[in-house]
């Protein structure tokens, strides 16, 4: 063997050994991906995003979905140092809060900020959009629990019946891919689910090789941030989209149930946990607007999601719980006309968001 060949062999052997050691150390670290998620160009070299990263077409949206909660928060403007004197208000909920088909300025947070509202002691209210697509209260509680340390004085939490269905609580990808966070919620708030909790990743999955896709997503998020900062584009805006369904099936069932909910069908305990997770911030709970169809079979169903009996029972139960517990809440279910919904029974047009923003602003302006 020549001297050059021997040198190359030694280099390759040492490189392989170093790579193996790094993989072992990263896996033994246990939470390496989460820790790396805190390292971000956002709020440093580029501005923080106005809403959480989410998107399926990064080349057009300059955005992508990833499941590292720390990276999501690190990329958001909420993680920047708070300006002196502002009173922070966090908006939490589903894709209707995040703002599907809406620019950041058209979202609920954007329209509330444009109103230049003040707190009861005269400080400017600053609204932060912490909504995230998918309907799951558990997903919301994860965000509320993580956001608590960021100094919100108030939180506005928008919910709907579909987000309370117990069998859907662990379906959200952000929940399924964060087993440690979900188990932490279960321990802190005494929660239990019918489904098996997400499994912790095995040793191989925790290595650099096993985490190559999530680590690549972290890198891509930084790179797309440069394009987002230059353009302001953070989702794809199609010129046409399928409108929300108005003509409905003559089907009175809801998740296979008819006429009444079985015991424990709805995750009221998760709703209670979210209100505790938000403390000490004051919470305004909002039953979010939904499309009320005037089309075919509108006497049986309000919209694609809900038959009348299911939604009416839910509203009655929510109203009774709010009264018993002394919750501050806004029942905005029928606030927005049918014409002001876009591609879903919960996604609003800019005009629909304006109506909701006015109602939320009125509630927040009530001082003790």
C-alpha cells in the first residue's frame, strides 16, 4: 500500500469514527433537535415571521411545515424582545386564526393591530398570531403552555366543536411528532386520552442520520426566511379555490353519533387544561364563527362539519360551563354572514375577519 493510499485510509477511518461518535452523542443528548431549534436567524439577521411556519409548497410560499415547536417559536416575531410599554395579547386557535388565504394584515391579529387598541391602563395592545392549522385542543394547549413564558397579559383562544372531539386530539401532526410535550401536558394537567400517546423515538431515530429530515427542515426554514423577508409572502395564494360547501348531505350524524354525544366524547378536560396553561394571563374564550348554510339540507346541517343537534348541544354545554366557571367568553358562532367564508366553513374573508375583530376588540375594551 502506497503512502498516499495509507493516508487516505486513515482519514476515512477517522472521519467514519468521528461521524459515529457524533451520532452517538446526538442520540444520547436526547433532545438535540429541540435545542437546535432555538438557534435561528429569525429575529436576528431577518425579521421574525408574523405567524408560525406552515406550508406544503415552499417554492411558492417561502414557508414549510415542520414539527419542532422550539423552531416554530424561534422563527416567530413573538420571540423577539418585547418593545417597552406594550401589553401583549396572544391569539391561539386553528387555521382560521393562522389565516388561510389571508395576508398577515388581513388576519384577526393584523386587523386588531390596525385598530391601535389600548389596555385599561393606557398601554398599546400588541396582538400576536399564534394560531396553527389543524383542529385539536391538545395542539392549542401545547402552544399555550409554551407561550406562557413569553409575557402575555391576555390570550384570546378561539375554539369550535370539531377541536373538542376527543378521538381527534392526537391526530394533529404537530401533536403526534412531539411525544415529550404531549406527555408533559398529561402529567402537568392530569390529562388522559382514549388513544395511545405518541411513542418516544428510538435510539436510531434520535441520531443525526435518523433526524436528517427534521434537521434539513430547520435549515430550509432559515433559507426560506430570507425569501419571505424580501417578499412578505408566507403562503400560496391561488387565484381560484373550491368554495366552502353550501349544499349539504341529508345526514344528521356527527362522527358516527346521532342525536346525542356518548359520555366523554368531547375533551372538556383539555379545554380546562388550556385555561390553566394560560395563567396568569387573562383569557377570552371565543366560540369562533362558522358558516351557516342556506343551501340544500340546511335544516339538517349547519355546514359540512356540523348537524344541528351536535352543534346546538355543544353550544349549550359550553355556555353552561362558562357560566359555572366564570369564564370570560364570546359566542361568535353566527356573527359572520354566509357569503364571508372562503374555502372552509371556518375560513373567513377579510371582511369576515373585520367583523370578528370588531367583536373581539369590544370584549377586550371592557375594563374592571
